[in-house]
C-alpha cells in the first residue's frame, strides 16, 4: 500500500522500499489510479502516459491506457476530436472497470488531409498507430503485409512512412501538442484530463488537518507536497527541494528541506504546547511560496 523505511539489507539501496501504490506521505503513484478506478462513488480518470514524445525511446508512445470507471474515453488533439475508446473493448475482461486501451491516435485526419485511396489511407493509419506503440522494428505479419501492399501498389517508401509518422504521431518540429481526455458515463462528460508540454510549474501543498488540538501529547498534521504543471498534473520526473519554515506554535518533524522524488514528497508539523494561529511557509526552488495556515487549540 505505502512505501516505507527499512533496514540496510532490503529496499533499493537507500533503506527505502518503494513497493507502495503511494509514497510514504500517501501521495498517489500512477498504480493507485488503477485501484481508485474500481469504485463507483467518485468519478475517476487518469491516463498512463505524459503524452510527451520524449517519454519513450524513438518517440514511440507505447501502449496507452485510461484508468476510469466511465463507459468510454474521448481523446482530442489540439482541440480536434480524434477517437473514442470503450470499456467493452478493454483487453482486461475480469475487472469491474477495466483499463480502457486507446489505440487510435489519428482518427480521420489522414482521409481528410492526404490524397489517398480509402484502402491506402486505412493501411497507412493502421501502420502509424501500430508503430507508435511498438516501433517500426516490431511489425507483425498483418502490418508487414499492409506495408508490402502499399509499396507495390502505390510505390510508397520507408521515407514516406517515416514522414507520415512524424506528421501524424510524433509531431517533430511542429507546434506543441495538447491532448484532452474526456470520460463519459451515459453519454455525458464526467471528468477531463489535459496533457501538454510543461509551460509552468507550481507547488501544491495539502494538510491532513488545519486544526490541531493538543491533549495528553502533541498533535500532528501530515503535509502532502507535489510539483504540478499548468494542467494540475504531477510531474513524475521532477526532483527538487522545498524549504520549510514555521510561524507560531508549531514545529517541524523532520528536516527543514523536503525533497520531492518523482514530483512528490511531504513533511509533518506538530504542536509545541501553546495555542494560537500558526503557519507553514514552503518555498520551492523557483522561489514561489505557499502558505498553509493552522489553528492550534
């Protein structure tokens, strides 16, 4: 369930076990979204990719899944509808809400933009979609047969295929691409996720409680920290420190700098035997501050 501190003969060389679907401060990892999507009380949607061409080798996207409890997921590219994937077509048949695999990254754009015959456009689309997940070096018999037919019938070359791949998949040298995913239940959009290149970052801080009450011993609050982009997505490759300062009758449990690993981290604050108003001031590496206020009784 959670990452945890361990002894020197276990863990990942740093005496930490990273087995959890959350980190030690209960920040969700991507794996937690699979579990969260299996319930029906709250709408769920997350996708398994950053949708960045640098995320995988050779600009291959890899297989893309939407973790959701919705009926289907629509994908838009730079505001234009591309495709819709459905729960009923998921390869995982034995879950209440199986991950929905998105396999069409092109939609009808080839038919609209290229002077191709219908069968030619269909084969080119299939080759690009398959190659975006598995690469040109791992084509199966079906894709090899389609490629052979395109070469013989229309004299298409590998250079043609590579150019079309760049145009409709990787977007090398083109404008920055924004992807929007919409989860639909009974035909209505219930949740939206947007993935795009990072234009700005912000520190997100959340306290387990802003009211601390000291009794026979001190009271404490957990602070969950994450670095997020302009769309609210956690930055999973971010590694950086956050300076921590307190005001009023609270103190830190732990160091004065919280390290974010994989974009997330945390700290604890505790009471000091006095009542009043207090605050935790967090300063990110970009100099931006976040202030979290507490009331101590």
